[in-house]
């Protein structure tokens, strides 16, 4: 099996699109907000409430969550494709401008940005980090949830493109 064959097979799995966020206290005088688009996110357990996200080793988010345990995930709605695309860009230097013109509020528990208009947001504290190939699986205990919007459907990712449920 080649990398391309594996990638093609996995592209046929529909995934929900999320924005993982955290606040880096050491990122300047007022800290820095960090975000990344993720499709490898799932619920793990109801008791206790646990979720998991897969982070590429050495990514900004992986490095940050190795140092500080609080983070959040916004489950993006179908109208938030522009947000997913913006935070999926490679090679950016700072996330400050990426947050500038999107509605968000600071999570009371995590201090992370929570995207307005998302279908749901969860604030988490890392419970466990598991090495998995070229990624790290970060398992977080859910400390708080909010349901900012009940409008619209989820933003999904299928065959290399963002999609909406029909």
C-alpha cells in the first residue's frame, strides 16, 4: 500500500470540521491566541466526559498543548467554511490576524477563543497525550460546553473538500 492509496481511502471518510484553539500566555505581553482546523476530532467517553484531537507532531498547537493543558474546540457550521480554510493555511507566522474579523469570545474556563456561530464549543483540560505515528492524540476532559448556534448544519470534509450535508 502506498501513501497515496492510504490517503485516497481515508478521504472517503466524512469528518466534521472543527477549530481547535488555545491561549498562549507566553506569546507576548498579552499572550497570543492560537488556532488550527482539525477534522480528526471525536467524543471518547461520557463518564468522564472526554474528547480527543489528533495533532501533527511539531505543529504550533502540538507544541503549545505539550506545555499548557487548557484548550477548546469549536464545531464549525456550514456557514463557517472561510474560518476552516483560514486556519488550515500552512506556513503562517502568527494567528493574531486570523482571529481579527471573526466573532469570538474568550472561554471562561480555558481562556481559549470560542468561535461565535459554531454549532457547539467545548472547553477542555488535557488528560493524556499519546504518540501515534507522526501525530499526537490529545485526550481532554470536557470542563464546559456551550451551544452558540442551533442554525444550519455542520461543516464536513469529504474527498479533500469542505462540504455541507444535503
